């Protein structure tokens, strides 16, 4: 299994965790993103994720490199699911191992925030009363430089 | 020379396709590709807010596109 993976199959968290096990790790922090039913008044029936798969996997790998630069000796594994997901399904599983626990907490948080900035994956919400591509696509956020901040070319 | 274009999410939905090829005479900028694309298939609402990747790496609008390159228009992402 790849450490940075986009899959159409359901995610097995243990397989993601197994990839960051290391004899010098004192902690493994795991973040699991799941499909939420209610967003305010809106009821989600199911979700559809789409990705630019080869680039998405490369960007996940870059996040792993960024984490290693920020938190030395950290090992990261990330699997993101695409396709149709039902309520409570796992959309993303992130595991980070580090020598000490504080770094593992911080790095796993960093990974999920960074996914939402630079990884080409899109979510389509299928609500009880219609559907919508999520991702600020109404033009309220722009990228004057043409690429996300902090992305090295 | 030929340039391959990839569209995703709401851009693919509007274009009713995920792949477009455009024929050009000489290397051109990412911004010029964006204009030519819309001349060919029609206006795509929101494409000015899309990030752009050439051969799977983010680029600037002023960067050059060459023969055989793959240009992807990436609407604001929403993974996680």
C-alpha cells in the first residue's frame, strides 16, 4: 500500500497507521475525517468526491515532506477516498508518528489543514434539496499568484 | 502543436467534458491557454478563480505552455 494514496475503496485506518510505525516513535496521532449529515440546516444525503488522482497523490507526498521539515523524524501516511460516500463513511485517514506526542498532534492537524489548501480533490454535496460542488466556487476567494500560498514550484 | 486541457468539478460540469485538446501555433502563456479554451468551448464561469497546473505542478498565469503539455484548471479544492 502506498503511503500517500487516493482510493475508491473504503479506508481501513489500521493499514494507514501500520505505515508510520517506527521503533523511535513515541506517539502516533491519527486524524479521521468522516461524512457529516447536518451542516447547519442542510441535510446531506450522500457525498461525491472527485480528484485529479496523480497530482493529488503528489501533493499528499509534498505535505509529508513539509511535515518532515517542520517536525524532524515525523513519518506521515495519508489515504483519501473518492467516489460516492455515505454518512459516517471515512473520507480521509491521516497518521503521523513522531518521537514525542506534541509533534504528532501538531503535525496531524497541519496535514488536514494543508489538504484543504493544496490537494486537488473536490466534494459534491448531495443535499436533501439539491446538489452543490463545495469549495468556495462562487468566486469569493482568489489566488492572485495563480497557485496556493506556500506551494513551491 | 497540441495542448491537452483537463477540467474538474464545476468546470467539467459546465463544459460537459473533462478533456479538451487545443491546437496552437507557438508556445503561449497559461493565461492565453485559458482564453483560447473559452474561445473554443464557450465561457466557463469561475475559471478565473481556478488554480492552474502544468504537468501536475502548480504554475503562474504568466508561465509558458509547450507542445504536449497537460494544463489542468483546478477550482478551489474541497478535500478532507
